[in-house]
């Protein structure tokens, strides 16, 4: 686990020291990027301070945030609906309490010269990804929906690990990639790549799931519900700020993580602003149907061994009201 000094911010209301119950440790799901800008904006503009919170943002290695959460080492984790679903299927105490964006902002990308216009065209091409079962089932699902179920075996699977889309595409390591457009797609645009993008929201309803989300434990909700509410109230202000003032939010992120590419951060933040929730009464809200459809799909395709109760996997009860936000 990497804990950067600049990721630590302590605040107190009316110059009073925060009590232990007011401390909140948050594990990011990756290195700092524009998915986290709402949290950095909440720090930079004193929104956590307004709630009397002492907030520490921790940068673990990739995909470890839920492990830190379920072990009780942090109070909140930035994660994804698919990871929360899988964790609950294993009996872990984890609950999603806010969706950072109302729709999935990821999809499949390929250089234009690969001849991809739909998932049916994946047949005969190399899919480059993490090597996860989730990706395999996703590709199978979108190809089936495109009428190419019988050609799934014609896809060549290439494990690229953490190699990014631009690097892998330019090096011709694979033909098709799963990317988050708000970062990798924007970076590809800036690099001048001529590419095709197929958003998941257009390919399969079960793949329009929440990613990323803010998650916590049921034990935390039981022990300090008011702290969770105050944290989410500040986070909502931060993300609404990022959605309506992306340039200022980009500056806040860059002030905290100056090693990032400034042009990429600014362009990414502007792109995400167009895909963010700007209604204070709707920020963070999760729909039961989204959880039900994804959970059914995950179980039917063997991604989880036991079904979960979708209604218990998330909660809107701790989100701020419109007037609070």
C-alpha cells in the first residue's frame, strides 16, 4: 500500500479537533485520476471541513480497495459494482452507498483499420485485456447480442496486464480493447489515434452497471451512520462541483497529483462533466433494476457461484437530500 503525504487532509469545524468517530479513511481504486476529482475537490474547497471530518485518501495497488475495506482497514472504498457483487457472493460485508456516475462510461475500442463496426467483428481478432473472467463473459455477451455467438471461439485472447490502450494499439499488441473513455479514450484522441469506440451502454443492458461506486461496510453503517452521511454530503458537493466546474476540478486534482498530464486531466474532466449527474437530488442514486440485471447476468454466466440479494448490495439511504447537497 502506498500512502502519499499529499493525499492526507485533516479538517476541524470551528477550530475544534475532530474526534476519532469523525475520521474517515478512503481507499482509491487506482492512482489518482479524474474519477476521483470529486474527492480532491471536497478536500481543496473545504467540503470535508464543513462536515467536521478528518479524511485520509489512500492509494493502494490496483483492485485492492475492497480488500482494505472488508478487512476494516479503511472506512470507504472507491470500487465498482462488479467487484461489490462478487464480494457479496463470497459473503463479504460490503455495500455500495453512491454511484459516482449514472451510467457505465466504458466500452470497447479498436483502431479504425481493424474493421470493427460491431462486436460481431471481434471474430478473428485479438482481444487484449486483463485476462479476467469478467472480460471473457462481456465479450461473449456482446457478440451474442450482435448475432455472432457462434464465433466467440474465433477471438484470440491476449493478456496485456496494465498496458494502456494507446501503447498497446500503437505497438499492435492486440486489436480490441476494453477502455474507460473518460481517460483512455481521451488520451487516444490526444495521441491522434483513429479509432472506433463501442460504448457498453449501447451493447447490452446488463452491462450498463455502476462504475465506479463508493462502498462501505454494513458494520460501518451501523456504528457511525452520521459520519457516512456527512462524508457523502461532502463527496456529493465535490462531484457536483467537478460536473459543473470541470476546469477548477482539474486544477484541484493536479494540485494534489502534479505528476499527471495536465492536458489529459483537463480534457478528461471536461468529458466526464458531460456524463456526470448535475442534479443534487439525483447524485449518487442507484436503481434496484441495475443491480438485479447485473447480478442475474453474473450468476447465469458463472461470475459468481451463489446468487446475491441485489437490494441488500446497495443503499441510497445515506445520500444527501437535494437541499443538503
